């Protein structure tokens, strides 16, 4: 699969400070996640027959230049079926077409991978997957309340692990050459955090801020909002599994 990665600097909470845009294929090509207009991205699309623009999900740091490149390239815009209004609000563009799980855009198969975002998809081609914010080479992905769903996220990681691609092209950071090991690391990280959250609840912490104080061993003051959103998502998962419950606005363990 012919893949060109172009890191684009954008306002993002990702440590890299950039979102990866991708130009995939040759005749025709697909532009994925045009986060912002950039000279390097202009150069990447200039020599390719780009007929399609698509996104892994509609978070602001992935869609900033969808409208520009769709118009400049006279390209067909694509959105997840059932999420067209969300796409239009995020991009300012009404999508021309929609896709579902199993559909293809210029040879790239659509794989539903919700969890980080409700409309998150991955693009599978040959032995590679453009995985958006499902995985990163180092660190972890934020899966936070209100739209983050840890049950869906873990399922998506396990599906990706089962696909066993040779390489992952993530939304942030470098190419991932050890997809299965990365998926295993990210699942283990989430389960470790879940154990810490549950232990905090069993130890008497009964609010999201209190659980956050106990569940993180490092100083998270610079990312406190993300940490609390993550803890909240873990509590939601544990509540669904009936291992904790909400009672009068407080969180308590289920014996």
C-alpha cells in the first residue's frame, strides 16, 4: 500500500503537537485526516490523483482542512453512516457519501473502531491499517467521558490485534512496526488503570476527583481534566459490569 505520512502541526493535546495526515494509493488516492492546511501536505497531494477525502474521526485536531482540500482537489468527501450531522458540524462540509463497516473507499476497507470517539473508524489496506487514535507507538490514548467508551475501545484493540497487520499508521507519532505488541500494551495499560480505579473505590474514594487522586501515581495536574475524564469512563465501564454503582451521586463498590 502506497502511504505518505505528513505530520501537520495543530492545536492538539497529543504530545507530538501534530496530527498525521495520510495520502494513500495512487490511482485514485485518498486523503485521510487533513488536520490543517500545510505546505508539506500541499506537496504530498500535488503529485497524486486524490479523489477522496475521509477521516478516522471528527475530533477537531483531525478535520481542520477537510473543507479546503475537498474543494481544492474536487474530491468526494466521506463520513461514517449515521454520523453525517456530526461530520458536517466538525468540518463545515456536508459529506458526499457515507460508509459502514466492511465498505471500501478506493480499496481501503472500513473497520469500525469506536471507543476513543463514537464515530471512529480505521482504514485497512493490504497488510497495513490506518488506525487513527486507536493506538500510538508510545504512551496511551485518551478514552474519556462523556463520549469515550472503554468497553468499545478494548474491543477495537482486540479486533485490531486479531487482524495481525504488519504495520499501523497512527493519528499521532511514528509508524507502529509491532502492532500486536502495541495492542497488548494498550490493553494491559487500560486494565491496570481499571484495577487502580476499582481499588480506589474499594478504599473509600467515592467521587471522580477523589478516585483520580488515588488512581494515578504520577502528578497529573497539567492534564487533570483528561485524567478525570478517563477515570469517569472507567467508572462507567465498571458500573455497566456491576462492579461499582452510583448511589446518590456517589460511587461505591458492589460487594
